């Protein structure tokens, strides 16, 4: 099947920060696209009112608030006709706000007068692509650098070449003047950062330490620190005066760093990568403040002059992150191993977490403060659940036991022994009288919650039983396994009621809907199955057709217009899932550290939640649906205080080769 689809892209509004103190706020996102052109460079005007985007047709000017197109600074047609340029690589505003400049693929550099739009100079001298252009603070000099390994300094008024700086042994990828204008910094694909005397062109320092190409550099507002981002997956901070590295280490695993920038007040450093991640750090301590997720690549990042907005761009999209608004999160700090399980008490006031650090922790769901730690398991805890009345906690562990604890005192009440392999999932029946466990030994076991006596051993799975859930009325128990089956048993007799085989795939998470149907997530799909007849009700997958992506209901054959989905955007395995209490939203967690909220009725993407820094291992909704808890493989966990998810949408052209 070959398809050409024009997608309607829904972009996350509530994208949350990976902060470490309670009551942090995360930025909201807007995305806009008004021109069908490639995206190569971006810059804010000094007054913050205009955003310039460099593309194939020239430099587009947009109103920074509305993103309406206000102009296009286009090179003369003769340069295209003579094949001297194909598109613009960079964009820069003069600090006095009167000029804009950019470098092109073929080497010419253009300077325009902003008021009239008139071309002031077409500067020819570079032999190949000009990737970087920067005005001096007094607006009198323009520095340019590119793939001929040279830096050229031009007199802005006359257009004459003042200096040619030689030293880089590979492409010059970025340039920036120090705030006082005395030093010009350059980042090159020879793995170095170089500091030059801006008046004489003399080399002052060569900063070595990166092991791959330096792709971006940025001065702090006070001029004392220079940040550099590299293909070697690092951001380095340099003491400009001494010409040596600063001791600050930036937290968090990085990707190839495409762009770095300081906030106007110098307190925050932001970096963008081609893998959609945008990170911000405390510039003084190096502590990670936020991790944002763009819908596609994030190759460029810029702060607005007032520091209230962070703009990011890549490919055909521009996103704006409002740094003053967002939804609250309450981080749960304390675990030292993966948070494999999360649950809320029936009144929603308390949350619990089970971790690979062998502990179960109970938290205040409002503040995120630790209330109690339950210890006793000798191996990692894989699953934990509250009893319906909130007075007891059930846990399952790699130590082959399930245990029942007093939630108020933390004391161990029962040890349920019988499994011959690790216990992967546990659940209380709705009346609290029965405890269930399932695991590596391919069995599901039912126990008396009061006495700890084994009531039934339910066999049938031919591979690990990975997840279990009681039906809303408690009369049936559901299990999913790596044997690609869904099984339902009568909880009173232990007799099998239903086995769904074929087409299910490995089930990582199973749960009941309010209607008594089955919700299953696994490898590349979300499925809803009739809990009585075993018929598939909905089976949403994401597929490829040539260069196009589309959503497909495997049952009806319905093709959904492509929208971001968990399977396509963040990898195909859903490691965790939870269904909202009203049954309208499915939260799914993936390997790429994010949680996606998906409309159950349509199977379409709604919102993406960030805040976790490694693969998502567990998710749980509070009973009233106002909170969602998520835990990850690195031991971090958060509670998102959920407003009604809002969506901002716009139409984007999917054509990767615009005219």
C-alpha cells in the first residue's frame, strides 16, 4: 500500500519538566507552520518582536507572537540561476535592529536593511557553504564561517573584507561574539572551540576536550562562560578568561547536541538535539531543570529576549515553549532502583511505589513527601497494590514471594509462598478478600488475603504471566502473558472462562475497562477485546508505507490520518499503561522516557508528558482521574496533577521536498 497523507499534527500542551522539587511547573507548547520551506537557522530580533527563519527561499520574517509572516528577505534570483546558492543556512539580526544577515550553501553572504527590505550587500569570498553568521555588538562587523574552514570578518557599512581568520582544520559550524565585543568564539568540526581577538583576528585560545564535531556555541550574558555542544553527546562549559574547562558537570544522558543557548539572565542553559529532546539546566550548578519533547527533530533552540519563551525548530516545524505556564508535578524522590509499579489509594490521597531497590514506598499524593518505607523483600519488587480500603499493601518480588503489609504501620502481615519463580504482577480483588499474583512460573495464583492460604493455582500460560487484573465485579480475573494469549478465569472456582489466542502479541499490560472489556498494550499496538466473547473491538497499530506513516485499525481496515502515536514517535514497545477512570484516555509509557495520553475511542494521540529521564516502567491513575503517577527505570517517579488535557493543533505539510 502506498499512500500520501497530509497529517494533522496534535502537539502536546502539557509537557512536564524533570524537576526534583515539588510543585515545579512545566512549559506549555505551541507549534506553528506557515511556509512550505526547509528550516536551517533561526534568530530573534533584539526587541523580541520578530523571529527570522532561514530556509530555501531566503530568510522568512514572522511576528513572534502570532507567527504571521511579515516578510521574506530573498537573495537575488541570479544567485539561484547561477547555482551559487540552494538555500540559506543561517540568520542573524544586528544588535541595533536595523539589519539582518545570512549565509548560504554556495558561499555568498547577504545583508538586508530590515526597514526597507533592500539588499545592502552580497558578500562573496567563501568558497562553499556558510553555516554561521554573527554581528558584533556594535553592529559594525559581520563574522561568517563555513565549510572552507575559514572565518571572515566584513565591514558592515562598506561590505569590505577586514580579516580572514585561519586555524580551523575543518568546517566552522558556529560563531558568537562576546558581549563586550572583544572576543569572537568559533566552533568547528575539527573538535575544537577557538577564541579570537575580534579586532586583530589573532588566535587567543584553542579549547580542546570535545572528541567529535562542535556544532554550537553560546556566551553567557556576562561573557565569562562559553558553552559548546558537540556530536560527542556532551555540552561543555569553558572559563573564557582562563581558556580552560569549568568544573560544572551537566546532569542527564545527552544525544548529539545540535544547539546551545543561555537565557537572557544567564541562569539557564538550554540544548537541543536531533532526537526531539530539549534540555534546560541550571547554568551555575549543572542540575537538570527540564526535559522537553518536540514532535520531530529539534535542531535549533533560542530564548526570546525577555526569557519567557523558548523557541525550537527542526525540519518544517517551529515550536514555542511558554516557560511561565504549565501543569504541576510532585516528584517522588528516594528510590535507587527502577520504579516498576505504582498505585493510588481509593481516596486518592496516598500513592505507593514498588522498586527494584527491594522497597515499597508510600507517598503523600498531594506533596510527593515520603510517608513510609516497607522493607523485607530480598530481591527487586516488581508490582505493588493497595487494598480497596487502603489499609493493606500487596507486593510481588523477584524473591518468588508475594507479601501483604499493614499500610499504616509498615509491618509485614502475610508472606505468600508458592511461586517457583519471580512474581511479576499482583492485584487485590474489589472486595479486598482475595490477593492474586502471577509471574515467571507461568501461573496465576489466588490467595486468601486474610489467612494467606493458597486458594487456586491457575495454569495455562506457556510463557511468563506478565500482568493481571480483577474484573470490576470481582467475579473474574484477567491475565496476559508473553505467550501472546489473554486468559480469563472464574475467581470463585478457578475454572477458565475465556482464552484469546492469535493476534494479541506479547502482553505487557492488561486491565479492564468500566464496561468489562479488556485493554491490552504490547509490542506496537493497543487493543480492546470483548471480555465476554473474546472478540477484538479495536486494534490500533502504526504502519509505514514508503515515506508515509499512517494509523490502521487492524479489524475494520480504517486508516487514520497520521498523527503522532506512541508506536511511531517513541518506539514500539509500550512498557506500561493505565486507563483513566472514565475510560476515555489511555496513558502509555515507552522506552523513550515519555508518557503519551491517547484517546480510547479513536486511538489517536492527545498529549505527551515528560518529566522522567529513562524508560517508563509504571503508570497509575488516581481514582478521580485528577492525577497520574509515572515511574522510570532510573528510580525517578512523578505525580502529574492533571488538568483536562488541552490540545493545540495546526496543519503541517508532510512533503519532505517542498518546491
